[in-house]
C-alpha cells in the first residue's frame, strides 16, 4: 500500500488500476498486476485518499481520482 501511495504522490489526477501498475513498473522493476493492487486501492478509497469517479463494467475499468 505504501508503494501505491508513493506513486500517487507523483501522479495526480484521474487514473485506472492499469495506469497505476504501469507507473509503478516504470519506477520499480517488480512483478505487479491490476489484481495485486486492488486491495490497496480499496483501502485508499475507504481512507478518503482517492475517490471512485466512474465504476467500470465489463472491459471498461474503474476510474479513480487522487484527492
């Protein structure tokens, strides 16, 4: 979760889980998937650090906003 927080400090605005994974992979060479960051994203939503702007459906991903 701390890695997700650090990445979001440098990248503000709208993002999807896939975009966030790509941002993280650019900074740290680790194996990470969208499914792997879903729980940290959920926690950050509950803490009020990010907001779900548009709920995804089917192939359309959830869109988040860094507050």
